[in-house]
């Protein structure tokens, strides 16, 4: 059972990584909103026992099914479901249930993930070889106008002019299809469209801080 736990496990909220567990042979590294925590761990009688600097840490009941892991801490706090993945980007594709092979751009990329609250994300990729274009809320663009309206209403007035689409799209989508997607986005009140790319320095394996260029 220990071998099945070893690897990277991720939990998400609204298509964003919420926390990460890295199980090594005898070390557990946790990344969450409070930062990084490193613990020793071992299994005994169906529980995960942890310790730090010779002091006992949390004890977890666990339920492991294939690539999904459910944890309940000894203070009865149930953690979000974790999914095993090769890296952050592999997990990102799993929660979207899509394959998105990002295009490579050798020229300079702009960091667009830092001010994440300005981004309205659009995902365009493939599921069973079928093109899928979706938002964080819905599996298509049928409700795009109402979603954009709600997004803008939740934004501060001084930031509304800075709002932008972040188009995370597969490199194999044809130019005709990409133009069709962008034309659909242009029918809304958000004026800026950025597209996410990768390069030698940015492959998103360790984090999902997006970089791209304005379209």
C-alpha cells in the first residue's frame, strides 16, 4: 500500500490547485495556503501517522481508490479529495477532463497568472479527439455573456478595464477554429484576449502561473 501512495497528489478548487501532497519513501511534503510543511510518515493499521522533529503530527484515516485519495484527520476534519498525477499540469488536465497541449513561443511571454482575479479563463482542448471549449463554470460557451456579466459585477470598478480572457488552448486547434473562438469572445464586454503559451523556462509542471501574449 505504501508504494501506491508514493507520488504527487493534488486537490483543486474552481480548476485551480488548492493543495499538494508529495509522498516520498519516508517523507511527506505538504503545500497549501499556509505554506510548505515537511513530515515523516508511516502506515500502521490502516492509518497514516506523521511526525516532525520527534513530535507526533496529524494522524489520517485514508481511503485509496485507484488515483483518488480521501483523507480524514484525527480531529475529524475531512480534507478535499486528492488525485494522483505526474505533475501540476497533468492534474490540471485531469480536473478539466481535457487534453491541452500548449503551443510553444520562443519570444518573451507576459506573466498573466499573477493577478489571477483579472482573468476569465477559457479552455480549448480535446476529449476523445473531440474539440471542447469551456469556462470554469460551464462545459461550453452557451452562457458566456451572463458569466462575463457576473464576473464583471464581482470586480472592483477600477479594475473592470483591466479584465481579460485567458485563452488556454491546444496547439493543434486550426486557425479557423481559433478565429471562431476569439470572435465569440469578442461579442462580450471584455476587450482583451491573452493566449497562454509555454517555453523552455515555463512548462507548468511545478505550478500553474500562466504566461502568454496578447492576441
